[in-house]
C-alpha cells in the first residue's frame, strides 16, 4: 500500500467501528501558546479534558503537523518537520483492549505488516507514586501476538539508557519502560504532570527493519532507539489517572484513549524501507531534485532530504496563510525556505527552482488536500519571492563565513553576519561546520547579548527622539 492508500484505509477502518472522521485542524492553531499544530490531539485537548465533542465519543482524522524543533534532525532516514498524524480517540468509551486490537488489526490485516516485525512498549510503573505496572496492556499485547502464532516474551527494561545497554533478545516483543518513555502528561513527564490534569501510561509500537540497519553507536538497539533498526510507528495514550494537589495520582472515572500514528513511518514500514523519503509522498519530490541537479540521491542523501522536507513543509505553511518574516510562524517558514535553498545551492541549483518543485508537491496532495493544488500559483509566488531575496544575500554570507578560516567564530561575529549581511544565525553556524570553521561553544549566549545590546540602543534612541533631544526627531517634526 502507498501512503495515500494507507491514509484512506485507516479512516475507513475506524469509521467501520463507529468513529466519525473529523476535519483536521489548521497548521497554525488558535491557541497562541504554541506556534504550530504538532499532533492530532492538540486541537482535541478540551474534549479530552471533559468537554463533550459535537461529533460524539469516537473520532478519527489525519492531521498535518509541523514540529519546528525537529529541523536540526532532518537529514537522517526518519525525521521530517512536516508530517501527517493518523489519529483516533475514545472519549470515555472503549479503552485498552479495543484500542490495541484495532490498531494491531489495521497494521497486520489492512497494511499487511509482518506481526513478527512488531514490538511494543508499556509503562513499567512507579511504586513511589502508587502507579502500578501496566500489566493490562502487556497482557493484551501478548494475546494479540499469540493469536498470530507468536509467543511474545515480556521484558522489563527501565530507562532508555538501560535499553541501549541491554538490547533485544530473540522472542522478545513486549518491553516495559519507565516514565521517560511511556508516560503521557501535558507537562511531559510524571514529575511535571499538572495538578488536576488527566494523564496516564502509553504504549508505543515499533517496526523492526532488521539488524543490518542498526547503528552500533546507539548501543544495542532496543525498540526505543534511533539506531535505525527500529522505528516507532504509533503511540497509544491511555488517560486513566488524574494528579491530585498532594502530588499523588487517582484513577479517572472517565478514561480516554488518544492514538497517533505517523503516516510516513507506517508507509515506510509497508514497503520495508527504513528511509521514509522513499515513500510515495516524498520520493517523487526526490526524483524531481535528481532531475534538476543531475545528481543521485545515494550520493547526496542528506542535502536532498533537507530540501525535500523543508519545501514540503513550507508549501503547506504557505497554503495555510503563513508568510516568511522575522517573527513566530513566519520566522520558521523563512528558516525552512532559506535552509532548503542553502542545501539546493550545494547540489548545484543556482537559479530559481521552487517553481519546478512546488507543482510536484501539489500533485501529490491534490486528492486529499485540494487547497494545495488550488493555491499552488500563490504558493509558488510566495516562495519564489523569498528565494530571490535570499539569493541576493546568500553568496555574501557564505563568503563572510569562509573568511573565518583559521579563526574561531564568536557569537558577536554571528550577530554581525545576521545584522549586516542578513545571514540567519543558524545558517552561519551550519556553514561554518560545513567549511571547517570553529565556532565558540558559547556563541548563542554571546549572540543574544549582542542582540539585546542593539535593542537597548534602539530603545534609547527612541526615547531621545520622543523627547526632542539629540539622537532622534521630536514628535511632529
């Protein structure tokens, strides 16, 4: 199955069991506490906290997401800043048994994954807080594996570091991890769970591509690892507790399920490729970059991955009305576009090329997201303007960074490149690493200090000007 077919099949699979397919949320959320929608659950949080949903207690969708914090990780075989999250929710309806079985059935019977290549994690418990090990989830997993002829052994791992040291042994499929890996709360951990909030254990599902994909620098390849052998393809959050004012946890009367599965990752597992960029939603963009550059993906893998991911993300942001700027969402979009251009330049693309790539992206999503196709001319115009503006400063910035050969670039140097040449700080540091220029480890603090000093000078000049004193013009002058 390709990614389009998997998306459609997932929604149909959930609708067949009484779920209502809801519209995905915009990439820019109404909640200003976060820049982007980064999960399907984000827009549904009020309903998970108890508010009734107008479409009922069983919901499903495929949610476009942006996680700008992953931008530095793009270039490996699995991370992307833009992705789709397949999701389903039970708002006080079914719980662990139904959820685990319906996802396992989808993966094995619908997508066609080999169940022997699946492993799962469950919460190991926390005796100090009175939270037991999630033996219920583990037992259900053992049962569904057994129904497929697999005797799934259970092993208690502990922390991710413990897993890296121990690895996986034959026959093991169910792994208990601590709260750092298998606990969900809005605060991100057991300790940071907000008072009064629902929270609970989660159960992740991993696909095993085989030991030949393992990078030993990550340890011994437990499932919860970025070593390359295993890839997380879904996570089920079981909201069954509430934190009390004294820090303890009590069972919830109304328990919820929040499931999220990465479409791109499931699609990669479906073709048994540990490289998500080879799936049907990304490979045609890679092929276009190969055509434009005359270079092969195998020889320029990292650069092509960055260009493909960032342009896909920037396209969807433009469709949702984001425009490149120096603030908030616009800053992230500008960074995506400019980083894509920088790596495109390394591939030999010296002229406007975005107008060639955006139509490929639009065609890939025409059926499922018609607005991408409808607005493609507008998107091309927005991105080309940013490309042309940036190319005027790019050559000067690259030359300026290269001039630091034999010296250490400081945070103040990075600031001056940004202030004088319009060269983004992140690109200055990346370019320095590319050409072998040393960067002071404390550059970020020095950069912020220089930026704050400039702001202070600007505020002082504004006050002087408002008072009609030297340094500015008086009001009305």
